[in-house]
């Protein structure tokens, strides 16, 4: 992954941050989880997953539409990560809400 792509992923992840807290022995442990597209996922599989999530899945895909702040047709993985995380959040951060035919993972 190039530095520029890594920066984009990091920026996207920061924008999509989910913070879960758990108490362990009186200390608060913060765990940040994001549902993102897998690096080895094929663009065509990601595009199919995006279409499902934006349609039947009910994800908010406005930001990846043309003119939106997360629209980048040259980086399907970045747009898929945005959509996947939105769907994950809308579905209660359940592990099973971050799969997309094995094209996504929690990180």
C-alpha cells in the first residue's frame, strides 16, 4: 500500500471511527473498530457489495455519490470501506454486519 493510499485509508478510518468502551478492573479500555474493505478484495466484488449496501442494505451512500466528499471512482476500496462502515454502524456494530461476502473485515 502506498503512503498516499495509506493516508487516505487512515483519514477515512478516522472519519468513520467507532469507539467502544469496556471496563476492566476499574480501568476503561478503548477499542476503536472500523469495518473496512479487505486489501485483497477484487474491485468487481467490492462494487457488487457497494450496490447491495446502498440499495437493499440501506446504507447512507450520499457521501460517495458524484460530488460527495468521499467520492473517488479511482479508489473503489476506499468507497467500499466508507459504505461498509456505515452499514456496520447502522446494524448495531454486529460482527455479522461486516462481512460483505468475505470482502470486509473489522480492524
